C-alpha cells in the first residue's frame, strides 16, 4: 500500500492525516512516480483552511501540486518516459504521498545535476513567476518593481528577469536583503516610507513594470504611484479586487482564468528552470525538510511565518 496525506474537512493543520491508499496504477497516457520530495506551497495551506474556497469535500482530498521522484510504471500509450527516469511533477494534486499516478504531460526530466528537492520546488513558484513575467512582457531594458521578492515566487521572478536582461528592485523584510542582493536585485526593505526608498533605489530610472506578491496596500500603492502603465502592473495575491484597482491579476483568487497561453507558459517554466539549475544560474533557498507524516507541521510553519525558504516533505 502507498501512503498519502489527506483531509476530510476544512480546518487547521490538524485535519491533515497520513493514511494508506491503494498502490497507484498508471493511466494509458500516464506514469506512476515514487515521490522522493514534495514541495509545500502557500496555496496548499489556503485550500486546506478554506481561505481559497474549493468545492465541498465529498471524499478524502489529497494535497500537494509539486513533487519529484522516480518513474516506477508506465502507461501503455507512453513512449517517451521510461521506468527509472528521474522526473519533476507539476500541476497534479496529491504529491504529499509515497507514490502517485501522474499524466506524462506533467513531467519534466531531471538531469543528475538537479536534486529531487530542487525539482519539487518549481511547479507553482517557478510557473507563477515565469508566466507572470511573460504576461507582462518583461525583458531587456525593463526596470521591474517586485514585491515580496524573498518568497519562492519572488526569488524565481528575480532570476528569470535578470536572465532576460531586466533590472529588478525587490522589496522584502530586513532579513531577506542580502539574499535579494545575491540574486541580482536591488533590495528595498518593507515599512513606512517604502515608496521613497523605491524611488531612491531606482536612482532616476523609470520603473516600467511591477509584480506584486505581497498583497499589502502599501505595496499596491507604491506600484500605482511608480509605474505609469497600469497594464504592466499585476498581482498574484489580490485577484478579487485587482479590477477595481485597475491592474492585472494572475490567479491569486482572480475571477478571470488564465489563458491557454498563460497555462502553456506555466508548463514551460519547469524545464526552463531545470536547465538553469543545471547550468548553475538558478538557485532555490531551502527551509526545513520534514517527514511526510509531519505535513501538518509544515503548514503551521507557513501560517506562522516562522520558516524561511522552501519547505520540503520527504516520504
């Protein structure tokens, strides 16, 4: 029997339970992956708690969208993935598990230079960052204002933007300033006077585009004040009121679904990031690694803001 983390009700971290489940079987167009690492994302916490509503729970709900591991079985129609392949898994519910059936289209091959933990850290964070920047047409010559630069999405966004020739001003807490600088951004600390500090960091240059991952009124106000074209201001957390603010939203509770192109960009992000990691041009800040059975503790750490870096569950 395989094991998986499930919830049968909405609530606090304590609703997460480790249970035995039948061993997965691949669909004709899918594979089974033995999960070696599962990435924990804030959206997992929001869905578990009901902060991001989903349809009512009618059967045990499995958690986790990102993971990595080794292929152990292959469906009859799959010709480009072999048993024993190391892969990253994206956009497939249930990676908090020891094994999982996954559509082959949701896999990215992992070279030896990329660890399972790195592969499990990419789906939602790198996908969100990559798609958001592509949607905003960020490239050479841009000066990007990025709020919440120290989060997993923010750190990925800095690295993609820098790789594409853009300059980045990234806001974050005091403890994150050196990390932001090391990734190639100009760091600016949160707090009163934020707009003035951002202006000083820009040093007379025009800020051409902004991505908000913080969601605070302070961050949104700074973006509105400093970026002239509101179609080049976007949020990934203030989706419900983005239209009222006159800015764009990518997921984050937005009533406007992602386009087919935006979904394609999210899928494209993982192999792009894997290649950059293998080249030594993309890094991930890791937080605690916990056993799969401690998924509830992983969620508490995110809710309490007491852990820095990507949290990984190890089956």
